[in-house]
């Protein structure tokens, strides 16, 4: 602003429009008053549009406009546009396809190719090729397919906005008449560490099948180079129980058959092992040296581990040393027919045995328990069975109330996350923590929650555990 025309400038700024000669009747800014330079920020524009801009200044006489300039906004960034080409050169284990990236969406295409699966709508989490970058037509060579199998395929393209997929194509690989034909059965009788897998050799090919069986892996389309179990030879159906699987784990499996011409695989099937072991006969917590449990509270990113580190004789009975990271006590646990008992140890003192977790327990069962190494007792109550906590099923839910006081403390390693004012509050036992613990027979404690006067303070969930045979 170089002159005010003899009257003070009361408002100044810029105005703009998609048409020439914009005025303050159009969109505009207000950037102060008086003489001098000013800067305006123009917002709310439309992508890929030409705009006209003029500065303006208003005084008591009227509004004056500066010279007009124009500019064009950039294109907005969207996902690319890609189409899937027709398939060609379909053989027993290979095929040729590709695609055409017709638009980059305003951002450079950094990856492109095709993805495929035996189920519809494949994504980059399935098998895929990487066939360059940028716009244009590309060709993809697909390998390691199964013979006589239906596949679904889509082209894909990636830019900074995300992943775009082309139209879906399907094809069936050719059959090699020399190779066997085998189908995969759906897994059944799945437990924590085993499953029944199988298949059927419907054709031996031109030579007898000398080996047949199943293979499995944590990755899609396992081969005999992964885990395998041989189940005889020749044609026909077969099943076998595979052992030593990891509990609560997702697996892939295929049946296979071998003759003199090579190896054939059936389609890929999936299954997940169970996470609930059967109840033990001698108590709710599995006690064995080397067992450990890893927990994650939602108030911190640090995990805490509880371990069984050894054994000790207490009053003529073999107890297991229970080390809770961050705890102020060493605990000695003992399974009995009615549940899990514990001795608390601190310095020279060993506190008498105490029934912690009754098992089996019915809803409403209650008993007196000592949770802290001072003369404060509380009632443990079973509030339900066959519950679900996070991903863990068939839980027991235990609840006890722990009064807050200067001479009491919690036996969890998370007390340090609370303020001294909470921990040292003393209202004659009327204020305290409600603690809910969730157990599964044979696994142990899978998590707990702590509440204070009706407000939840934190939740702790078990993320990993290891139980020795």
C-alpha cells in the first residue's frame, strides 16, 4: 500500500475469483489497515483451477484495486488408475499377465505389478510381482502356480495416496497329465498343538505315486521343504495328525503327491490352533520351573514378565518360586486339590499359606485371603465362569477389594504409576482398589483390571506365555 489517498485505509487485503477482475464481493481476505506491505493467505481453493487475484484497499472514499495476476492450483492427489490385462501363456505352473497405469493420481507411481490368490479379490498381502514404476503398460510373469487350479488376479499401482487395484481376472492352470492330481482336505480336530490334515490323490498321472502326505507352514502355499508328514503312497484319500504345533497360531497347509514326473500340490487351506488348554487336575495355575507369562498394561508401553524360577521346600511341601517383575515380595506357590496356595516371603519372614485362587470355583464362592504383608485381609470372590477376556475364553473372574492406606500396598508391579496422594490416602478403609483378575485353567492369569471408586485405572492383558511340558 503506497498511498492512502488522503483518508486513512480502514481495511486491505486481496480478493480472488475464477473469473477476471475479482472484487470484494468475491472471496477475499482482510489483512489489517493503513499503509505498507502485507501478506495474505488464500485458502479454500479448488484443485486444478485457474484463479484471478487483485489486492484492494478501502478508505472513506471507496475501494481501490491493484493490478490483476492469475495462477492455477495444482492437481489433487488421488489413488492411481490401473487396469488388468488379459492373461496369456497359461501353463501348468506359470502364466503371463500385466496391466496399464493410465493415471498416476497426481503423484508418482512408485510400484506396480499384479497380485494373485486362490481366493477372490487378491491384495498385496498375497503373492505379487513388482514390475517397475510410473505410467504405462507393463508385463508380469507369474510363477510357482499349482496345476489344474483356479486363480484370481488383479493389477495394482501404488502412489503416495495409497494402493489401487485393477479389475479382477480369473484363470485355471493347465494339467500336466504326467503328474498326480491331489486335493487338500479342510483341517479338522484342531487342538492347541495338533490338527488332523489330509487329502486325496484322485489321479496318479502316468506313473505310480511313490509318496503322498501333507505339508504346512506359517506362510501361504507351503511346500515339502517346509514342515511335512508322509502318509503312504498310491491313490485314494488319507489323513494324519500333525503334532507339536504352536498354540493360538495361524497355519497354512497343502496335500501333496509325488511320482516319477514330479510333485503336485492341492489347494491351500488355513487353520488356527486353539488357545484354551484343558483344566489341570491339581490347581488353577500351571506350576513348572521355566514357565513365564508376559503382560502389557494399557498405561505404559513396557511389558512385565512373571516367571517361575525354581522350587523351595516350605513346611515339608515343594513350592514354586514365583517372581513378579517389580514386586516387593518373593512368592512361593503350591497347587492343591482346591486351588492355588501361596506363601509370601519378605526378608526373614515367611507368611503363612493363603488360598489365592479357588478351583474349581462357582459364581458367588468367596474366601478370606491375605494380599499384602501387613495384617489386612480381604475377601476374594468368584464373580463368574466361562467368561471372555480379550482374546481368551472360558475365564474365571475373581474380584477382591484392597483398602488404600499408608501401611498398605498393592502386590502388582504397577503401583509406581500412581501418585503418592492416591497411594497414601487413608479413609478408614472406605476407599480402595477393586481388582478383577481373569484366569484360565492350565494357562494362569490372562489379565486383570484395577478400579478406584468406580473409575478404571488400567487394564493389563497377557501378550505371551510359555508353559513347559
